[in-house]
């Protein structure tokens, strides 16, 4: 019988001014992690950046690490990537022009298809129509096409991960999901038609539901996923449901890429108290979702 090779998982230490290097080191100290996969630590040792604050030097280290990771992915040398938390302010200070690391990774990998963040908290998955944009811009970016794409995207991702018939709730944008048009019309003009298009393709999407109650239903198991309209609409809910186990999946790219859903935690950087739990969960999901060729 042929022996199946281990998955090859790349690991980035994240922003050196935050807790990234600490939690990455703690992850590597877990025997089960080293036994479950071939972990490839990418990048140089973190530079001497000031702890607990954003800096251009830390941002440059992160950008260099991401560029290296993409080179390794393009060469087919890893099956998935896990990165410790980054700081977008530091990355912008170092010259990041894209909206976030997802858009940067897509550009570096030459990926032109649909991709988005999926937040995972236990059995509940969430994605969003808009992401790292100002709140003032959100309403103008909500389209039926965007809602449809998000529902189709998370439906496919859940099926790929082993959920055969995902149940997807779609949140509204306005209070009370617009109250029939009294509090806004995006639900009528864009969100509803986007849901109907998804349903016409056999996707079990329903809504739009009021955003302040949809996660109550989802947390009790009524849905497998929630599509939200903007960043904090889903992030606040999922972090309250499980901040110590939340994971962000950068889905749609050539390999699975995951990171803990928490941030760089500048307030505890350098104190040695950061929990390894979230990055361990990110590693487990990346390993499970990786499309590794298991031949010798």
C-alpha cells in the first residue's frame, strides 16, 4: 500500500509588532501540528519593530512575506497557507494600494475570478457583499449581482467542505430589513432579486432577514451560513459567538488561505499571554480544505 504524503501548509508569522510571531511559535510547539502536516515557515525572522504599534517597517515585513508566499504557491510547493494576524494600517503605511490582503493576494496570484472572505465560527459560516470599504459607501455597492454572487459563492464553499445542502440566510441592509420599503428600499430593489436568482439555480437562500435577529436563528442551527451586506454586520455577530475560535477563510483563490479572525492585539503584544486556539483552528481548517495531492 502506498503511503500518502502529508499536506504541506505554509505559515506566515504576521505583523511583527502584534501577537503574530508569538501565536505562530506556539502553534509550531504543538506536537500534533507537526505530525499532521509538513509545516513550511515562510519569511525571515521578524525585524525589530516596536511592539504594540503600527509602523511602516512592520507593514513592509508583512508585504514581503505575502509576496514570498505567493511565489511558493505559484510554484506548487504548498497546499494551503495560514497567516497570523496582519495590520492593514501598517500595510498601507508600507505602500499597500489594494483594499486588503485578499485583493493583494488575488493580484499576486493572477486570480481574476470571484473571491471573498468567509468567516467561520464552529459550524456557522458567513460571507458578505461588501468588505473593507467605508460604511458611507455600502448602500451604493449593494446590487442584486453582488448578493447572488455571495450566496452562490458560500453555497459552493460549503458543499466543497462537506455540507451537501447548505441553508443560507441573507441579511437585509436597513433596520427591520427595510420594513417593506419604509426604512429603505435596497431589500426590494437589489437584495430580494439577488436571492431569487440564487434560488432559481437551486441554492437554498432565503431572506432578506433583519440583521439584528438573523444570527439568533443561525446560532441555534436554523442555517449553515449567513450572507451579510457589510463588514461589521457579520463580524460583530460571529466574534460574539466565538471570538476564541473564529477563523477567516480567503476563499476562491488557488489554495485555501486562512487566518485567525482576531486582530494583531497590540495591547497584549510581547506579554506572552496570547491564545494559540484561533490560529490552531485556522490551521485545522486550512488542512481540511486543502486540495493536496495525497500521492507519495
